[in-house]
C-alpha cells in the first residue's frame, strides 16, 4: 500500500459517516414530521339510523301543520292533519246505502219467515234513535212490509170468494142432481108398472117407451150435473194451489233477495271499514317521543301524494353522525379509526 492511499483513507471514512448521518436524519424526519397536507371532503351531519320517516299511506290535502323543525314532540302528539271533507261525504253516502240494505234485509227475512212484523235488530234500532235517516229507512221498510202483507191478504181474500162462489154452484148442482134422482126413481117405478101392464096387454107399448125415454134423459142430466160438480171441485183445488203459491212465491222471492243483498252488504261494509280507516289516518301522530327534523315545506291546501316523505322523527338520545364522500383517488390515504378534523362553515370565525 502506497503512502497516497493511506493518506486518503480518513477522508473516505468521514464521507461515509456523513452520508449515513444524512440518511438517518432524513428517515427520522419523514417518520416524525407532520405535513400540512390532508384529505378534504364535504359532508353533512345526519342522525343515527334509528330515525323514523313519517309518511302518509294515502296522501291528501293538507289542512294544518302543527309542528316545526327541531321541535320536541311526545308520543301520540298530533303532527299534521289532512282535509277529510270528501272522505266524510263518501262515508255518509256509504252509510246511507248500508243502512238501507240492512233495513231491506230485515224486511225480507221477516217475509221469508212469514212473520207478522219486522225485527230490525238491536244495532239498527239503536242507530235510528240518533239518526233521522236510519229511522226513516226503518219506517219505510215497515210500511212496505205491512203493505205487501195487506196486498197478499187481499189476493187471498179474492181467491177465497171465488171458492165460496164455486161451492155455492156445487150446492146448486147437487140440489138439481138430488131432484133429478128423485124424478128418476119415480120414473123407474112408473116404467116398472107400465111394463107389467104391457105384459098383460093393458097398456100401449108407446106409453112404456115414452117413460123409458124420459127416465134415460133424467139419468143423463144427473150424470151431467155430477160432471159439473167434479169440474168445479177441480177448479176449487186449483184456486187453493194458487193461494198456496202466493205464499210460497213471496217467501222464495224474499229469501232470494236476502242472499242478493248479503253480497251488497258485504261490499258496503268493506267500503265503510276502509273509509273509517282512511279517516282515522287523516291525523298524523308521532309514533314515539323525539325531535322533528327535515320537515317538508307544506302549507294549507298543499297536495300530498301517497307515501310522500313528510318529516323525520329522531329519538332525543340519538347520536349525530357525519356523512362525507371521499374521492376514489384518495381512498388509500384514509384508514379505519383515523382521527378527523370537523369544520362547520356556519361557525367559522
């Protein structure tokens, strides 16, 4: 080794040490130094997912809004009221139709059972005490029931009169037949006498034949009278069947009408139930205690569609969260659990 190489060795060692110190210092600074750069994202403060969305299933016209944003409300407190004039009018119409059907069904049941009066039922009778329309329906059906009974009784009375007339005709025919039979018996006795005289040559044969001819005619008249009596008897039986048919037809028609009205009653009852449910939903109430948030701008007369969002109801102890959207290019610069600094522009000094 030459003298020059030995004299350069300390300089090389010093340069290596300086380079190592520089690298260690830069690495340590890189690890410990806090840079002013950061991932910046815009966001908004929201409540926890326990918030409740207040909606209306049917929609309608706003009549009154009774709360404001950020207002604390109790469970069951009225938040919003919708106009129910059209629903109540429709309910009145359906009620009128339903009560009419009930009254008619009661009358037809009475007719089907051949009852002497209509039993309208406790519920309908109770409603009639406070509702003039129901009372009028009951009175009208009762009058109609009595009128139909009176009409049927008059028809039966007319048919009974026909039967009485026929019976009188039968009595007259029987009297005639009885007289003819008496006459026939006398003729038969006279024929026997004339035949005995003729056999002894004491009378003419023409006289005998005349008596036999007259007896045969009387016998024919008796047969005709008996036939008339039988015919009138059949007519009486026919009238009796007509009287029976009047009652059977009336009861069968009444039973059929009850069945037809039962379907109408079911449909009207379902419509009434639906209308009552919708009327009950005209008042939107708080499902639980909480704070009103995000109240939509609504005024009197505003039209709401079915299932429209109206407001949020936030439980009072519900935490607030920040929702922010970070650019996909910076997503690798954010870690779970990393601290963040929140800046509220409204409160910036």
